């Protein structure tokens, strides 16, 4: 028996604490965090099991942070996406997003659409960035879409309208907290959950491979019997 980590979702927590530990501004923690996003994405694009990597980059609740930090995160995302295109193409990685993009600036929305279009032909890993994402918001938007289509609300009809219609196999949270923070709640109904003390900027591909190794050995029963 060996499970396949087809869909990995990660809550990338701990950028601020990493910066504090190094006597740096919080923004430096986010910058280092963005480099780790690149390293982990490249690792997953070369991993035989992983087909979807869904990363929590900005939540529906993150707007509550000071404007300076929100503005910095928007700029960082823009910078990351501009630099990332050749990396996506080299690694045959398709860029997709989940979340409600309508709250972002028009220029960021345009850039996101451009990177999606330019990587649409890639058929390796899908890197799914969760941007202005919250599961409650996603489920309500999907339910409203089903209602508008005059269909009966069922598991299948709702799933058709979710931003992400792919069950999560392995959900990881870095940074030591044990909570789900409104992240891929529907998709994680039977996900295996892993929590690590490691702060996101310190998280390595070796850490991820160790978690995948543990995951492959778990007995997954999906509510049935083995
Ligand atoms: C949590 O750290 C992380 C975030 C708010 C979002 C994740 C952002 C990144 C990994 C960097 C940017 C990503 C991309 C794709 C460009 P925190 O600030 O909550 O850390 P703390 O709990 O230690 O304060």
C-alpha cells in the first residue's frame, strides 16, 4: 500500500516570525517566503506523484493587516509573477489561481490572466495560488452559481462551481499552529493533515519529501473499512 500525493495544499505560515528571529522587517520574511515558493514548486514539478500544488498566498482575511503590509504583499506577488514566467515554462508548470480576483488592482488581474494564458499549454504540475481566497467565500459563491443555473444543489453540482474541484490528499501547515484558517475546507474532507514547527522561510524540499514519505504509509480508509 502506498498513497499518491496527487494534490498537496500548503498553509505557508511563519514569514513574520522568521524575519523577527533574524532581526529583519516582516517584508524580508515575505521575500524569503516567495523564494521558498519557487523552490518548492520546482521540486513538485519534478516529483512523480504531485500533480497539483495549492499554496495559500493571500486570504480573504489578510486584508485586515496594516495597509503597508498588504501593499507590500501585492507588489511582491506582482514581482514574483513577472520573474516566474520563464521558470513555469522551463518546468512545464501551469499557473492557476483560486479565490476572488475582483478585489485586486486591474493591473495585477491583467498580469495574472497573462501568466495563466502563457502557461495554459503546460501539462506538468499545476501551481494553484490561493489569492483573496477563503473557503467560506468559495462555497457561498459556488452555491449561488448553482442557484442561478436553476440546478438542484447536490455535492456534484456544487463541486462543479468551486474554484478548485480536486480533492486534497495532503494538507501541510508550517509555523507551528494547528488550524485550517478557512483553507480548502471542502476539498480537504479526507486530506491527511501535517503540521510542522518549521517556519515557511526555513521549509525545504527535504522537509517536504519527509512529509510525503510519511503520507505514503498512512492507511487511508475514506470512512470505509480495510
Ligand atoms: C504567513 O506569514 C504568510 C502569508 C500572509 C502569505 C504567504 C506569503 C508568502 C509565502 C510570500 C509571497 C508569496 C508569493 C506567491 C509571492 P505570516 O506573516 O502570517 O507569519 P507570522 O505568523 O510569523 O506573522
